[in-house]
């Protein structure tokens, strides 16, 4: 099972990430009805991903699970970074 320390780190990362996204949209005056609609549309996927992560963490070696999550975060981060420079 994934340790509490790792879970707290992931929770902190995603919370800070979410706050920065909202602040970024606010600074660029991009918070509109469309953004709010997209947020609520994404909520079921977010909850499903959270539930899936909790369930899968029980079946994987904690080290392997941590590496899989880290790899996913790196790929998503690089894609967001590249996309940010293109716009």
C-alpha cells in the first residue's frame, strides 16, 4: 500500500496545481461560463481517477506504483509545458 507520506505529497501537488490553474485563468480573464462548465464536466473523471488510483495502489508494489505515477506526471507536465509555449 502507498504510504501516507506519498499520498500527502500527491495531494499537496494536485491542490497547488489546481490553485495555480485557477489563478492563471483569473489573471488572463479566462474564467467564464465555458470554463466553469468544463470544470464540472471534468469532475466525474477526476473522481474516477482518484478512486482508480486508490484501488490500484493496493495491488502494486508501492515502489512500482510510485514510479508509474511519477512517469505519468512527468509526461503530463512536459505536454502542458510544450502546449503553453505554443499558445
